[in-house]
C-alpha cells in the first residue's frame, strides 16, 4: 500500500494493566457535561462513541486524500482507493477471514442481513423450505426473513429461549431438519446480553449441510472474532457499534457462497461490462458494492480497528466482564429491581425492570443526572413479550466505562426509586 | 438532585400514576379503541360511552409510563360530560401546549391539564402525554383500528 493516514504517537500501553483513564482521554465526548453533570454513557449497545483517531481520520481523508474509489487515474482517486482497500484488509485481519474479497462493505448489520436474504435467500430458498432463527433476534434478523418468506413461500422457524434468556438447544436440534435451508442467529443478544453457543450451532447445522449466518452487531465490539475458527458462512457487524462511523458495516461471506450469489443492487462499480443486451458482473467483493461507497467512513472504520487491535479484544472483553459482574452484583441489592437476562455466558449488557417505575420514566430521570441508558423494547419486541414486560432499562458497557460510572448508575436508580416511592 | 425535573413530574402526575382514575372497563361502551406507542411499548385501551353527541362515560386500561398513565387518567376526568366538538377542541389545545405552540393559551384556563404542560421541555416524552388523546380523537372519529403515535 502506497498511502497511509498520519500516525499519531500514543504512549505505549502497559500490557498488564487496562488503563481506562488513558482510554477515556482518547474519547473527546466523554468530557461533555449533560444537565451540568459529567456524561455517564451507558448506551453502547445502541451506538458507541468515537476515539479522536477515528474523528481525525475522517477529517484527514476529506482534507488530504478524498476522491472516488476504483475510478480515476489521478492521484487522489488512487490514494482513496488504497486507503479504502487498506481498510478492507484491516477488517479481514480483525475477524481473521481468509481473503479480503470475502469482506463486503455495506451500510451496517441490517443491510448485510437484507443482502443475504435477497441474494443467497432468493437463489436458494423456495416454497416449503425453512429458515431457522431464534426468539432473541433483533428485528433486523427477523423482518428480512419474513420478507423473504412472503416472496418465496418459505416458512420461518424460531428456536425458543428459557427464563434465563438462553437458547433451548434441544429444541434447536429438533427444529433442524431436511427442509432447513439457512440458520441465522444472533451471536450476542442486544436485549439480554446472552452470548449464544454459535460454535455448537454452526457444527450441528453443518452436519446437515446447512449454512449459518451470524449477526455479530453486538459481539464484534466486545470479544475477539475468528470467522475461520467459527467456520460460519456469513458474519455481519456495524462500524458505529465498534467505535467507528455510522453508515458503514461489514458482511463477511465464504468466497464460494459469495461467488455463486446473484448481485444485490445494480449500478456502478458492481459491473465489468455493460451493454444494452447484457451486463457482466464484477468480481468479489465489488459485485455487491454498487454505487459510491461510504469511503471516508470505511477508512475510519479501519482506524477504529487499529485502535482496538492496539488495546486487544481479549483485554476489552475482560474489562467489560469486570464491569458487568460489579454492576450485576450491585443491582441484585436494589429492592424491586429485576434483571432480565441471566444467561451463564453474557456480554456487558444489564437489562432490568423496576417495580412501579416504567423504564421510560427511569430514562428521563437518569438523563437529568447525566446518565445515558436505553429504555424501550430494544428492537426486540418478541423478547419483551416472552418476559411479559413492555420494555426494559438497559445499561450497556464499553471499553471506556468505569466502576465509578456503575456506582453513578446505581445511585441514580436509588434516587429514581425514592422519587417514585 | 432530581428537583429540576419537578416541572415534568409534578405531585399530581405521581398521584394519577399511582391511582389512575377511571381505570376500568365500560361494559356497554359505544366505542373502544387500542392505542399504541411503538417507541416505548405503551399500550392503552380507551372505552367511550357516547349518547346524543355527549361523552357520558370514559375509561381506560393498559400499561405505560407515569406520563402516559397520568395523562390518560386526567383526560378521562376532564372530557366526561363534554360534547364531541368540545372534546375535539380540547385535544387541539392540549396538543398545542404539549408542543409549545401555545402563545394564545392561558395555562390557568387549562385546569388539571396544566400539570402536563411541562412535557414540552422533553420532546422525547410528548408522545407519552398525547397517546390517550390521540386514542380519544380516533375513538370519536370511530376508527376501528389500533392508533399509533408514530
């Protein structure tokens, strides 16, 4: 690669110490005050904030390198193309894909799932076939399949969950059958925090020759991902939940599957040759990237990945697990608080309800204290129905959160309870 | 610490949230409608008994946040006995005060409804306060489907 963004030297991290103060200094927005209080940002499952390096990368691309990619012979087009393809290579390394052409840039996880449904799905799934999802999916891993079912006459099957928010794996094995054409499963639930045993799910499905799509929107920001070791067929995640920009995301697909799939959208960059008689499609991954992509955002996603790689995803996961354990322990001591989602294997999401106080009221009151949480159904209405609640309060942690912020949340909840007493 | 939010969460709001008025089913209701706020999952079923163009009885059931519950409760108190036209005009006034388009409205003329005027400072919560009123509007128009705040 002939071009790289400017390097900004940072002090070398101590590998034995997770220096959260040093990390916080990298995120300008954490210096904001909300209603006169320091911001306590605990809505990271919705979206994460951006380190200065990511913000600077976007600015640098537009100020120094920007032009359209894969187009011109001029210098800026070449620079943008090199940076853009360099970001693709960073994504490949981040999830340990075999080849960069297995990395398709999309707008986000939602578009990635729609892409698979409308290309792989339309080509391989027909009337009488079954698509298997789970009861803890985000709407974005439900609705695209419902649309495909309406188009093809296939049916959607749903693996149930139990009261802890864990998958019923016996039911999963029973539901896999000769009509199952695809399994699409969330790696980590955004509403419950549950981390699903996708290794087992992929193994069982593959024994029957059924491909597996993994929704990694929540998992990719919080744990190391190795698509080669997982052997999943498709894996999707979003840039904005990974400390990168919004509007850019990733679909990984095994090369053989992507090659056989019809294109998603028609347009520029996805073609090799166009006449009015016929069009020859471009090679991977460009076949799936019609139109001018989110160039600066893709490059800045590469910067976010550099940032995370330097800290190490294992260290991130350990830090967030410590926060979750502490938050869960403190929450257990608050009378009237019920944790929703108590799976054995959980990511850093604490979803809960309070007796006599609606989540929406909790959200407004905590905001007055500078604390940002999510109150609602988290785009997972079937999960809410299962637990018999209209909504939950959700605190979701990121690498820049601290035990002091957990304390601020718990003290804030105590105040909310007093106000409503 | 949370004193500054008393403009939204006044004592009257807490009182109606804890003990909602007219929280019951009307067996011989002439109109019944389900209201839904997809943003937060609040649901309300509104019962209306109309006779000769007058709201003879009105009640609600459902689950929602303090703002939507209190607003529904207060609404059932203030619209009983009104004509359909009067209720419609009150909805229009209420909509204006909750969205801050109320230069010509005197809060002291609003009676009980005035306690909900504070919601205008919290745009994310306006739909909570207006869910019951949108349901009432739809019930008066005799729309048979679920109304949504979206």
